[in-house]
C-alpha cells in the first residue's frame, strides 16, 4: 500500500507493474518501451516491476537474462491477474501504481501523462485510466461476410485487420450495462471519432494509474475472480466509497487484444460469464442481477442448441454462479455496509453521483 517511508514533503513514488504469464517476448517488448520513457529527457520518474505469474515455460529464465533482470518478482503459481498485481503492491509499496498489460506497448510519455493528470486532480480521483488502441489497422466489412477472427462492435458492425485500414480504440475506460456486462467504453470506435470524456465509471486494468491511498481505503483486487472483471469490481468499490475515475487521452497504449488467453478459449468464456454474474450480485441492482442470470441461461440454451464450442464453458459458469450465490449474497450485504454511496446513486457510465447524496 502507500510507501511507509514517504511523507508529505517527499516526491510521491510510482511503481509500474507488468504481469507476465508464458509470454516473455511480449513482456520484454512492453518493458523496453517503458525503459525508453524512463530514460527520455522528459520522462517520468518511476520504477518497473515485472511479476511472473507462475509461468510453466522458460519465461522466468528469459526475463532474468534480459533487460528485466532484477526487476522480476517470480511467483510459484498462477493465481490470476488480480493476484499478480496484488503481489507486486505488497512486495514494493509506492504512492501510485501504474498497471500495464504485458501485451501492450506504451506510447512515449505514457506514464508522464498519467502522473501529470493525477497530480493535478482532486484527491477524490482514485484512478486515471489510459487510452488503449488496438494493435494494427482495421477495415469495416459487411455483417454477412463475417469471419471468426473479426472484431464485433456494440452496434454489430464488424472490423477486420487490414494494413490500409483505420486505428481503432480498445478502451477509454469501463462502463456497466443493464445486464451487468462490464464494457470497454469506445470499443472499436475509430481513433478520430472517440467521444468519451474525462469522467467514466471504471478503469481498464490494462492501462491505469491507481492511488495507493484509495486502495488503502477500499482494498486491493479481489483474487477470487482470477481474471476478468477484477477491474470492474474494484471500480464498483471505489465508486461506493466516493472515489472517482478519470480518463487521460494522452496516455496511450497500443494493445494486442487477448494475446494471453484468446477470446474463444474456455478460460476466457468461463471467467467472463461467471464473473459477470458474481460482480453483479455483489454490487448491482436486483433487476440487473436478474437480467445477468437470465442472459446466461439464454446463452446456455442457444449455445447448446447450436452445439457451439462455448457451451460447456457457459454451462460451467452458470453452475458456478448458482452454487456460489449464498456466499455472494453475504458478500453483497458486507459491501453495502461499508459503502458511502448507494449503488442506485452511481451512474454506471460516468461514475458521477446522481442526486440523492450519501447513503449514510
């Protein structure tokens, strides 16, 4: 948590955390970009810590032999993204933590832009989320000519990689819809057409600065989620305690989307489906929880009917959600007792508080 050796008269410390799992090449590429910023004439003052999340390949040896060197924290097991980040925070206390996906490349000035924003912001700003852009270029294709590797936008439009295409945005922060889906704001919006503003409900764990003082107030990432929705869940806890999230468009990451798990893998499908329900039960309205469960039930029926390869993972996610419901309802009541703001007073797009004031 906050650096125990720091005082208000000292310059705040910044730790950049990169979590690796079986992908030393991408991690090394990410760290090299951070090192270039750190040594640039106008670079920010920060340290880098790479967490190897129990890789079962030769990642640890390769990272130690490469530029990462003694900046490596090697864990013995893969406890998920949340556990990797939490281990870094406990191992190396700082005043600010910058999280960067290992499959992303920070643009020049990335850390500096985040730090400048939070330093100029009120203390209520707990997180500054970056602008993630998808690696490569894309062209829009007819919906009737879809391929499995196409990217699909919220409006149903399909985009395909093409060197002569446009740069698309991955995220300018996180929002939550009426069914409890945690969504990337501005997903697949062309870079020049982004409309998302400063205020946003949640942050993207792929690129964000977090104040240690806010984490001290609400706690670290929830490791029971293993992966996916851990940033949405922490954003909920921050909002419920009166903290807010800002977006900084000048802090740019170029992201190779889902390079570690893939969007069609059992791991991706299961944890997304399970965690969407779990986080909704913990934090969302009863109506949202009902819609989240019903949506998954419908998905089980349709994927089974189509004999989709997703069907086993979706069924397992629904079963896990229902089995865990009693414990999740107890956790919901505990979180409500700690909250300063009622969930109904929090705008799930902007993160701003609706009229009505604190719950207590």
